[in-house]
C-alpha cells in the first residue's frame, strides 16, 4: 500500500457526490486522518460521516489551496463547478474557472511536498469527431488527441491533465489522472439541473409513478449512446489508480454501451410501468455516442469496472424513490 492509515489525506470537492463517497470509502478502509474540503456550506454536502476534519473553503484563491494542503501526504482533486449536460452546456465560463482550483492545488502540492496528487478528469476530454455516431467505437486514451474536447468543461479537464503531466516531468510531483465516464448512484445529485442522465431518468420515472402522469420527457431522440459507471466501481478504480505506478491519464468507466431509450427501459422495468415518451430535440444532448475502452485499465490495474447498469440503476432508483416518497430535497440543495 502507498497510503498509510496515519497519512493526512485531503479530498477537495468532498461536498460533492463522488468526493463525499470517497471520504466515506477511505474511512471504511481505516484511514484516520482525512481533511474534507468544499466551497458549499457543510449543510449542503452529500455525505458528512463522523471523525473527519471538515473545511468550507473556496479553492480558487491560491492561499486557500496552500492552507488546506498544509501537512498533507496525498491530495485528491475532485473540486469543480460542474453538473450534467444541462449545466455544462450553459455554464462554459464557470466550468473553465475550475482551472484556478487545479492550478493552485498543484502548486501547493509541489511546494508542500505532497507525495501523490490525484486529478479527476472526464470523458469530456475526448475528440468530438470520434463521437458523432451512436454506434461509437469505444474511446481509447490516445483518442483525446488531436484535441477537440467538450467546449468549456472538457477543455478545462484536458488542460489540467497536461499540467499534471508537466508537474510530474519538471517538478517530480507524482500525479494520477482518471477520466471518469458518467458516474451515478445513491447519494448523488438527482434534481435541480446538475443531475446526470441516470438520476434524471430515475427521478422522472418515479415521479410519473407517484403522480400518475405517465409522460416522460427525453432530451434528444433517445438513440444517443453512453456508458454509465456505478459509484462503487468509480471509488475502486480511483483508489487502485492512486496506489498504482500508472502516471498517464486512464479511463475509469463502464464499457456497457446503451442508448438513452434503453436506460429508460430499465427504469420503467424497475417501476413496473410504461410511459409515453416525449422527445425534446432542442434540449442539450452532448455528443452522439461515447463509450470507454477498458483495455488499458485492465493492463495497468488488473481490473476494470464491472457492476452492470441493471444492478446499479436498481440501487439508484430505489434510493431516489425513497427520497421523493419522503418528500426530501436533493442533498445538494438543502439550505438553499
């Protein structure tokens, strides 16, 4: 093991879905010194397990990054202003400004002798010309170049990937970069405009069942394709990569390709209903098709995500059903 249970581990973006799940996972694995950092008020964090040092801080200013990194051996950078396609399509500048967080965290990690730095990148870095067909060829790590990523959010991620590479080459800072593919699961964002497709579809299907209004809006024609990775696989891949010797960007995603219509089919089966589908062709749709090629992660880590969409969506659907039935709001909206 590279990380020791007594090392101070900083998780930036710990108030978000993946960051909160990562903090909980680290605790469950016996790590005892965790500093969890996020810009949101702590009451709006997705998960708040006990025995953690909580810090509310905007990490865009450099001095904040140096302060939270002080004494840390390992830094997980999951902090970013982002959401689903409905958010990143209309907030390109906000997404780009996340580069301030990653730049200043990298500088702090270099100057404060952090042992390893993890950056959560995204499949949005991939060249758009390779994602124009629904029957897409799975994306290999080298397919990010020549560069033509998702405008705004994807450019910020790709730029930070390059910074990680150069900080390793020039300053000796050990960096690890994961390209996440559509992470979903319980305790994630499921309402308010920042949710991703699995959570949005589950919420809409649950609402249709509870209200009796059996009409469901789908963004696009429903034939666009994606792969979706369950949160447990994301956490496993993240920690395996952090512990590994693999320093190049690595796909961490499922390779189970489905259409959005097939995603709805699964949610309808879970609900035991069939809905009238209304296709909003003017809504943000993203690329036509995207899937993860997992050859490199299997070679590098001897492992790849394998929790099926059917299993993961059942868990996610049940959790969102319980939230709506209890009249709860999305965890990220509490206190707003």
